[in-house]
């Protein structure tokens, strides 16, 4: 989880929102099932976007964090994914 990794790298204290997100994540026994079964997950699956839900619930799927730049998501400049 991003919050845990930031804390490992001594990025400073977590905001209250980040702490709440961490607690929710770590306190949920099966995050993937919970996301797929929430109202938005069910709605997306019913509308034919099951693959999108599956991608959204992947953990540690990439080492790149997208950054919104000029209306488009890009990788952080100067950083190359370790799997590239």
C-alpha cells in the first residue's frame, strides 16, 4: 500500500485521511472482494466493466505512479519502472 511505503521512506506523518485509508485497508479481510461487491463495483461489473474492476483491485501491479500533467496521466519524469 502506498501509505505504508511512504512511511517506510520517512516521508513524514500521515494525514488523518491517509491514516483512515490505511486503517480501512488493513482492517478489511478481503479488499478485492469488498471492492467488487460494493455498489460501484457491482454497477461497473453489471455494465460490462468487470476487467476494469479487476485492474482496480490489483496490488503491487506497477512501480509507476501516474501524475496528471496538462490533462493527461504520465509517469513521474526521470523515473523508470524497475520492470522496464
